[in-house]
């Protein structure tokens, strides 16, 4: 795959945004929001968009199932296992974080990795079924959107939290499959307008009220301004992310991909700092927690990449020859 893009930079930014957003949550405060949802949630959506695009690229390059799952396991498990061992070691030292605003949760963000694996399996499934192509994948993507829109108003956690993750990942798949005949630059203006629209929920609500007053939409879903914002965001955000990743020249040449380490170590290290602040009666602010957390997390994330993740990636199966690659790839 051509690495002349901004995917690594965006993943680093998203990882830092997750740490920043959690700096509020871990102090018992409300996380900053954009597009009507917590900033950390938006950053995770960015991860899923990029993952959908790159994992699809990996499967198309090497559609053998064993190689596909082996390479995915090498990317996730070694770093995760070491991070969980680290988390388990510090958990009893700080009395299960009982004095923290968020108690007992030693590493909150790792729950998303379960759904990441589910998404990987879905790529393999539709790939084996022959759906991962130009003709079938757009149809499947449209069907997914119809199912999602038909459930507008559903208040379950699955629809509100998990379904958007699936939609973001599937959008990444679609954009990769459609990459050869989709000019993302032509989409830039309307996509940017949709994102601006999604920022202002009150504007969306006013427009929706105007439409409802002019059109008799019998038995249609009861849309709110928040629903319109969510739909506009889900439609535009993936195109925006992939567009700026591929359309712009690389802004920074990142050889070390430390975003995963930041993601799996940021929360437990921040929990430790919050626990220490409560013991010493030191008043932490979200900004101070973020700055201190990043300063501590960055070197640990770099060590994770250098001594755990990158060595594991050297064991990836080469698509053509079927033995470990001599060079490191992030996917």
C-alpha cells in the first residue's frame, strides 16, 4: 500500500483527542462535545473510518483468511496484552481507583477493540462472500444506511453507541472499494458544508421544523434536530477523514506509530494521576491532567511501539510468498 498519506498523523491526533476528552470524564466532568456527541467518541469514530479503509486494503491485497487474521492479531494483541498486564499491576496499588470519580474502571477505552475485531471479521466474511467489490459493496452500503435510517428514534445503547461505530467502519470499507472511481476532491465542498451543518443542532432543528410544516410525511420517522445532526455527521465525517488523508500531501513523516500505545495507556495513567491528586489534595484541572498525562504516556507509547508492537509486526505474513515480512507495516 502507498503510505504517502496522512493516516498515521490523523490516528495520532485522534488518540490525543481521546486522552483530552477523557481528562474531563476522569475528573467527573462532562466531556467537550462536537457534532452533538463527546469529543472522544468522535475521535474513536475517526479510528474506525481509517481502520475500515486500511483493513479493506489489507484484505484486498491478501485475501487469504489465515494470513488476514494472523496479521490483524499481531497488530492488536501483543500491545494490548502488555497494556492489560500493566493495568492489572497498578490496579490494586491504587485500591481499584475507589477514590476516583470513575471508580474501578482501570482501562475504559479498550472495550472498543472488541467491536474492532467484530469489524475485522465482517471484512473477512463479506470478502469470502465476494461482496467486497465495486458492484456489490455499494449496494450493501446503501442497505446498511436504509436499515440505520429505518431505526431512527431507537433509544437502545446498541443503536446509539455501537451502530455508529459500524457505520463509520462500513463507510471506510465503501470508500476504499470506491476509491478507483470516486473523486474525493469533488466532494470536499458539500462534505464541509454538511459538517458545519452538523455542528449547529439548533439550525438543524429549525430547518427540520420548516420541512415538517411544509411536507406531510405520513407515518415517517419522528426526526428531531439531533437526529438530523447525527445523520449529516455520519454521512460527511468519513468522507472528510479519508479525503484529507489522501488528497493532501503528508504533513508529517511519522515512522513510529504510537497512536495505539497512547490509546491503551492514556486512561490508566490518567487514573493514576487522579488517584495521586486525591491522596495529596492537589486540585487537578482537565487541562493539567491532559498535559501531564500526555507527557507520561508518550514515552510509554513509544516503548510499546518500539519493543512490543513493531517486533510483532515483523512476523506478519507476506501476501505473495507466505512468510514473515522483512519490513514493518502498520497494518
